[in-house]
C-alpha cells in the first residue's frame, strides 16, 4: 500500500473527522446556560480589571507576569498528529511519504493553539501600557514576535520528539528560550529585538534539524501522546455529556474513606454509598470539584468586594452543580447495576442529595473566607444567599434536568 502520494488525503479525512467531533462536543459544552454564566463572570472580571489597572504604578511587575503567562500559553500543548494505534504497523514504513501529513499537522497545531496567547496578550495590553508607557499600537509588533516564537515551538517540539528526553531537557530548553525572547520583546524596542528573535529562532531550529537529520520518527511515542491528548479532551467533555471514547482513571484513595464511613448500611443508602465512592475514586470528578473550589477560593481571597465575591461564589456553585449532572449516567452502561433491588427514584434521590452535600460544602467554605475578608455580616449574608441557591438548584433545577434526561 503506497501512501506517499495520498498522505495529504489521509490528513484531510482525519482532520475533517476531528473537527466535526470537536464542534459536536463543543456544542454540548457551551450551551445557553453555561454561556450566560460565563458572560456574567467575564463581565465582572472585566469591570474589576479595568478598575485595578487604574491603580497600577510603574513599579508593578507586569512584564514578568506577562512573560510567565505567555510562555505557558506558547509552550503548552502538543502536536495534533491524529495518529491511530494501527498506524504503528501500517504507516511506520512510509515515513518519507508521510512528510506532507506531518507538515499539515504542525500547521493545524499552530492554529488550534494560537488563540490562547492572542487572548492573553490582548487582555494584558491595558496593564502593559499602564506600567510601561507604550501605546496600544505596540500590540501588532508584539503579536508578530509571539507568532514567530509559537511557530518555532511547534516545529522544534516536533523535531525533538525524534530524540530522547523530549519531555525533559528539550522541553526545558524550549521554555527557557521562549521566556527569554518574550521578555526581550516586551521590555525593549521592537526594532532590534524582533531581528534578534528571528536570528535566534532560525539558528536553534537549524541546529535541531541537523541533529535529527538521520533520525526516524518514534511512531509509538507520537501515538501515545496523541491518545493522551484526546483522552484529556474527552475527560473535559465528559463533565458535560457522555463520551464513549473516554478511558477513565480510578485510584483507591483509602485515606478518604472517612468521607463515606457515616453512611448507614441500608438498602435506601445503596446509591448514596456508590455515588460517594465514585466521586472519591474517579479522578475526573474529584479533580473537577477540587479545581473549581480552589479557583473560587483564590478569587475570593485576592479580589476585594462583597458583591463581586458573592457573584463568584454563586458562579462557581452553579458551574460545579451543572458539570456534575452528567455523573447521573455514569453507570448506565453497566448491566450489573440493573440487578440492584433499588427503585430508580431512590437512585435519583440519592444523587440529588449527593450533589447537595458537595454544594453545601463549597458554600460553607466560600462563606468562611468571606467572613475573614469582609467580616461576619458579609460572610453570613454570603452564606445565606449561597445556601438559598443550593436549595433552588438541588430541589428545582436538578429534578427538572433529570426529568428531561429520562423522558
């Protein structure tokens, strides 16, 4: 089977399937409810950010902060190869014929990952101009420099995958060099920093090309990385809808057994025990809960203002509850669950009660932080409103969603 003349067609077919799947799942993720909540949250952040920028002084370390954020945005992410497990058998002998395929993979990787540093640069420009005195017209020069650095990162990381230590030494090299060049273009005049950046990028890329000239691609490594990349995406989507491709990860976590020890041994508590153990042992669920809780706690600690903190607490309570609703179908594919002598209404009632406990835990934590920030009156007001939201969400909204799910 000759692939040297149709590797472009192979890429076109796989990329078309990938984008169709991407659009389908994004449609489930960004539904009307979540978009409304995100718009409210983003609006509040913009309002606070605009006021915060007015208080900045020239000594504020805005450039180091931008260097960190932009370096992470540019260096994070991996090549979107769209390789399959069978390719290690059928395509490994066609490496030269696959050259157009991998060129298109690198171009697609650049475009799919470019939005992050463009958004960060655009969002940081008010802060940047406030502390440096530069005009907003500098945005376009900085954007050109960052595009060059991102292109280099994509090409360099692909070549480095042919070598050993691609995830350690070569990754550190990319991160350090990218950070230095980003600092250079942010802190100094673009008329001489951009030419220096171009020269450094060209020399380093020529060096990696020379080093990998006679080295073959490590198909197994590329396939493992592609599977890991897609699995991360599926885990994210699974928080909103069922994903048949997902390969879940489970850990015992015996040190958290105390969380469900109080559950009594009774038929009506069968699913209460099951939901609790599923939450504790499944990385996707406990990881989501911890991340959302920590992020909101940090926002409440560092952002002053009772009403803004209340808005954030309600926003993250909604995000937590909303993204845990698909957990109700976690066991739908397991036939053994049908043998449980428990009525479906008890299962669903246990699920609602489980979600209520999670949200009450968050509400109490956010209110304790609010008491430390704005005093007991503000904290008690925050607690009352948060608990009222939990009551409405778990007694009205979740039953309504479950009714639609099982129609």
